[in-house]
């Protein structure tokens, strides 16, 4: 059990490092807070919360993996290398794809409910 708690500690430490050192993680966190506040205001259903939560988890996970990949590439290739740049660009692309998918989910779920409030 001690090992399990220790591993959770390492994971939380990693999240905190990314939050402190990566601007995009902080931006995603602000967006998450706004989405949650909007969801509470709009009284989302359980299934809507599930989809929103999954979308948030995917984007944050992709951002954390991208950060880890960037650090690893910087460690093994401190100088400029074409392949290192490609690796970083592809990892960033993965974040972009998940973020766009999350935006689409947000538009479908939150946007439609907000539109109904305006009409």
C-alpha cells in the first residue's frame, strides 16, 4: 500500500511540475474551470458530464504526455536536430487534435444549451 501512495505522489508531483513550468497546461486549466462552471450553470445531465469529463481528461493527458516528450527530447538531443523537431511537432499535433475534438464536444453540449437560453 505504501508503494501505491508513493506512486500517486510521483504522479501528482509530475502534474504540478507541468502546471508550474508549462503555460499551455495553465491555459487548459483555466478553460477546464470555465467549462465546469458553465456545465454547473447549465445543469448538464450525467451523460453530458461524462462526455465533458472524458474530453477534459484526454486534453490534459495529451498535454502532459507532450510535456514529457518535450523534456525527453531535450534531454537526449540538447542541440538542434531535425528529428527532434519533428518529434516535438508531432506530439504538439496530438494535443491540438484532442483540443479540437474537445472544442467540438463543448460546442455540441454547451453551445446548444447556451443557444437555447438566448432564444
